[in-house]
């Protein structure tokens, strides 16, 4: 019995010290904690979704899920992803242009303003470099490829959206960071000046430049880089660029907030929504492809750009199943979808790639 106790204690000690690494970030400090506890979205010691939301469905078996993840089907991972290396510093930005880097990372450029969203350039989407690795061919963009960044938007603190190494490498190029309430705790711990960070609670808004407005809105998800959940907020964002409106979805399960945002903002020139990494055991925190199409309709989106797929495997479905199911649902709902390759520019009102490069 004593040797077993010693082994358990040793494992606990090793895990504890491993999780003291900077990559795991830090919980909010006292100054931020005061603002967090005053938030209408913070109750019972954690941020809450608008609807009651469990991370997994009732009856889901964690041991069974672990076994499934250890035995993923072969078609869960892409053998090779085609991509295009675009000179990001010399893009024609007379009209808003969006360049997707795989998963949920993309650049928005318009009339000299560069906006980068959830950059993950480390080649993996976990604290371990050997796990959740990028598909071959999908990781061709790095921090050094980015132009000067006026706005870096980070939707929430999960590893596949907040990349410690990428954020540090980008800092010399970044003018200001905009993120969800509480996420600054990680950034400040990593040496980023507080004056360089703006945090949003849901429905808070700020004019970030001439004719540029950024508003945080609800999402249905969760947060956390360690074991505790909900200590920082997760958000979607509405980006208004002159007369253009772009919906930055972040991660979200389907809920009424999409319709609320659509009613509040009228319509969107493009909605960038997550489409992938869903599963039957966690149906509330990620959307099924058919729900993505419905969310775009709720938002009154003229165009949909599906992201959160094509780079990492964080679920069990075939890697290209999300886009196939979405396109079928889009056809049924008369919804226009653009499907660029990684690095292929999407130019609003001018160039909307629709090639089926994944087949």
C-alpha cells in the first residue's frame, strides 16, 4: 500500500511542477478579479453561458472518450493539405481581404489596417509539442510572415486559440491586443504590458481606430488552460470597418445569441464561424455543421467562411467531414459559402474562392 501512495504522490508532484510552466498562464490578479466578479456573466465562482451548458452530454463516459481518442480512425487526419504562400504585406486592400491560416487563425486587412485573429503558429495546439500536431502542409505561416498588426484579437484562452509562443513572437509587430475579460492575466504574466491590452465583457464596445468599432458578444463555450474552467471569459466579436460588418465567431455551440446579434446589428457582410471539432459527447460547446448554417442565417450573413477545421484534429470525425456537411446544409438553406485554401485571399465583393480542394 505504501509504495502505491508514494507513486501517486510522486505523480501529483510532477504534474504540479509541470503545470507551473509559463505556457499554462496565470489566473486573474486581484485588480482584474474585482472587475470579473462584478460582471453579470460571472456567477458561482465562474463565467457562465447564457443557457445552461455542460461541457459533455449527460451520460457521456470519459473513459470511453479517452479510449476513442487513443484509437482515432485513419481518416481523422489529413495526409497533406494544399496551401498558398501569399505576401501578406503587399495585399491589395481596397476591399476587405481575409487570409485564413488554418483552424481559427486569420488576417483581416482593409485600407492599411491589419487585424489578426487567434494566431496559432507553433505547429501544435496543446501544451505538448508532440500532440495535436498540425496536418502536413497546413503550418506554412509563422509569426515572421505577418505584417505589422494594428489589432490582435484573441477570443478565449484555449491552446488552439491562444498560442504562447506565437503571441510572444508577434509582440514586436503588434500595436494592441483585444481579448475577453480575464485573458489579460495570461498575457501580463508573459511580459506584455497592461497598457497594450484591452479586455471586453459581453456587449462592451470600443472605437479602435478611424471608422473601426469592435464589440464583444456572447458565445456558448468555456475556458481554461489548466484544470479550472470559467475563470476567464470567451467571446465572439463584431468588427465594423467603415460600412462593412464582420462577425468573428470564436468557438461556440449553437444558441439564441446568434439571432440576438443578427437582430442587433442588422446583417453581416461575412460571418466567420467555427465548423469542426464537434462530437456527439460534447454537443453544446461546438456546433454541428448543420447548426453552423443555421447560425449564419440567424446572423443575417451574406457570406460564410467556415474555420476551426483543416489544421488540427481535436475530435473524432473525418477531417474533411465538417465542410462536406456544411456545404450540403448551405445549399438547402440558400447560403453562400467561401472555401479558400490556407493562404488564399478572400476579397469581399471581388474574389470568393469556392474550390473543393479537400477532395
